[in-house]
């Protein structure tokens, strides 16, 4: 192992160094994809921190060649993220995802509250767990109708149904719509110097709220279509929140403003 290799990098690639090509290919496909995903996750974190990620990139290049996959031609976040999700989706055993919200301690109650005339567009979200959490939030606030992009797991997905804890049965949703078919204005929930803080924007009665991808945020296409950017005001060092958490905060603010209008 090279003397210049950092301790964290050594821990990630240590398992690969124990393998020959033949021994690695003897492993179950699930384990091969799992190890590949771990390397790509480490590479992605390095790129996110402005580092080159050369150690992880070289290790993954070796592994992907053993698996007969096309090499990664670019060390870019979007390219790495897409390949990471390829390995996750091809694992035989799914990744166990912990629930974000506590179990309900009292029985649910029927609701006659109508859903608002708002479109919530999930822009290339990948995680069924995040989608399920968003579904639960949308139902809790009766926020509006969910519109899912092509790569986003829909409400029939088992993990979405599990995480939503039954909310998927009542939330209206559609798949395959593009932003140009949804109501204006188009408002993207995104961190940006140009974004308005949630509480400083007066939400109209009807609009489309765009929620972006877990790693990359809103797509360039969605940002180009957006009439406005809004963000959750943060005080800490981190730049953003989990996408489902950010949507929950936005949902509360939208409903708070509507309650004030109705008084």
C-alpha cells in the first residue's frame, strides 16, 4: 500500500487489495455490487469536498473492469452518482433503510380535509425511502398532488408503501408529466444565493413545488423552467437538509400561510 494513502482511504480499499480477479468474481453478485457502491460513495464524498478522489477512482476502475463494466470516463458527481445507483439497484439484497419518523402511538383518524391545488414535482429522486417519507408528509398536510419523474419510484413500490405507513393509499399522484404541463408559477426548493427564505415568500393558492435529487438537487432543466427559488433558512455549517426533511418544513410553512389567509 502506498505510504501517502490516507487512513480512511486505506480502510475502503483494503478489502479490494485482498482480492485477486478470480477470487473477486467468485463472490456473489450482491457482494460485488455492494463493494462497488462503497467505493463510489467514497469517491463521491471526495468530489463533494473538492478533492480528486484518485485512490477511490483507481480502485473502482480495477473492480469495474473485473465486472466487465464500461469504465468511468469522468470523475464528475453526476456520473459517479448514476453509476452508484446502478450498483445499488442491481444488488440482490436491498439496502435496509431505517425509518426517519417515529411510529404512531395513537390510532389514525379519518380526514375530510381536501388536498390543496398544488403540484409537488419529484425531480429524479432515487430513494424509495425518501419518496415514502415525502408521501407521508404530503398526506399529513394534505399538501397537493405528487408528480413523479421517470426515474423516481412510484407509490406502488414496496419501500415507498412501507415508509409512508399507509399514506400512499390516499395521496393523489401521477407519473411521466413534465413541468411545462404543471401549474405556474414553478417554484424550486433549492439552496442558492438567489433563493428566497421560505417565510419571506407569499405562496399563491396554486403553484408547482419542485423537489430535487438527493445528491445533485434540482436538475438543470427544472432550474431553467423555475420562476423562483426558495430555500429553508439554515443556521449551521451544513449547506442543506435531507430532501424529505426540507419538504416537510416547506409543507408546514405553506399550510401556515394558508391558515392565515383563511382567518
